[in-house]
C-alpha cells in the first residue's frame, strides 16, 4: 500500500458520501454521522510525499465540504422531526359543529 492508493481510497469514500447526500440515502447519511473513529494513516507509509501534497490538500477541502453538507442535512432533519413532533402533540384546533334541525 502506498500514499497514492490511500488517497484514491479516501477520494472514493468522499465521492460515495457525496452521492448518498445527493440521492437522499438517509440510512447511509446517518451512518456517516455516527462514525466515531478518526482516520489515522498507516504508520508503514511514512510521511506524505511532496508530489502528493496538493492532491491531499484538495481531498481535505472536499472532505470538509461534504462534512459541512452532512451537518446541514442532519440539522435540517432534526428541525423537521421537531416540527413534526410539535404538530402531532399540539392541541387540536376547534372544529365547526353543525346541528341539523328544521326551522
């Protein structure tokens, strides 16, 4: 395994996350939000070669943009869930009652 293949793998994960967001795949989006482990590069790789630094920087910017979109989607979902909860437990609105009798 080398740095180029590691970056290719990470780029694929970011593109997959971006596609999940674009296609509204809620379960996949939620699973990204539940990730708790930070990525740590394998120690056997050594330092990132200079010729891959620009690619790695672009990847990082792409990851941050997708992460920001994930956060926005999660917050939007929470707002919708909160609104739905308030609507379902709100007191019922008064309704008109009509009495059918001859005048």
